[in-house]
């Protein structure tokens, strides 16, 4: 069985929205890429600073609260102190942490790169992502294969698209990645 790999390439971080007191409405916030660290006796609080895109009001997204600095590696502490860009992007794409901070999460801009799927041959499709992704698997597959939602549903019903795990392929999100078995028959028409 041929193996095909698709990878999500992100062009933006996760857009987040929350109520801005200064604007008086729910607005979008963007990561500043900077961390705030506060030492309270033997403990640290670490936040990623977000700014309202309208008025620059700041909002601190909690990363660690009341954590013993000895529980973090020196390398990680240095990354927080130096506002490491890759680390800031990692936390700006951390869905679970953002949800714990009570905000609305949107979808990032992305493209899917990878080989096309050959016709009349079953392939093992690996969809990979660098960050946890809230994007539906169905959206990725339908856009990449240029098929309608109805065609996608029919392919699942006919067993032409199967998950190697127990995911409901009509509803599941990509999260950390997924492996599928897929067979593109020639009679499957694009949109």
C-alpha cells in the first residue's frame, strides 16, 4: 500500500476573541510573542501577552500559575525570559490552554501540502500538523480532493475513506494528526 503524506502549513496563528473592556465589545486579540513572568516568593506565574487588534489593550493568557521554578528546565526558563518566538507560537496555537483562558478560538489560515492521491489504488494517507488543529478532517480532505460534502459522505458510506482508528470522519477534528485509508475511484467527480 502506497503511503501519502499531507502536511498543514500555517500562515497565521489561531485567532482568538474575547470581550475588551476598552472597546466595550468582543474583539480579536493577537499574540504579541512576548511572555510576562512574575516571581512570588518561591513560585512563578508565566503568561503569554495578547493585544486587542483595535486598541492594543493587553490580555495575559496564563501558561503556568504558581509553579515552582525548579520544575521547569533551565532551557525552558531561558526561552520564556528571552521571548523565544517558536515557544510563543507553540503556546499561541495551544487550543487546550486557550480554552482554559476562556476565549473564542477561530481557525488559522493554512494550506495543505503533499502528493495527490492516485486513482483506483488504496493509499495510506497521513495528515500531519505541527500544532494541535481545530480544523475538521472532512474540510481538509474535501478541499484537497476538490469534492463536495455529499461525495465525501458517499465515499465514507462506501468504505472508500476509512480511519485507522475509531474517528467519526464526518465530525472529527485533526488535532494531532490522523491516518486514513483512502481509495479515489475515477468516477468520483470533483465539485
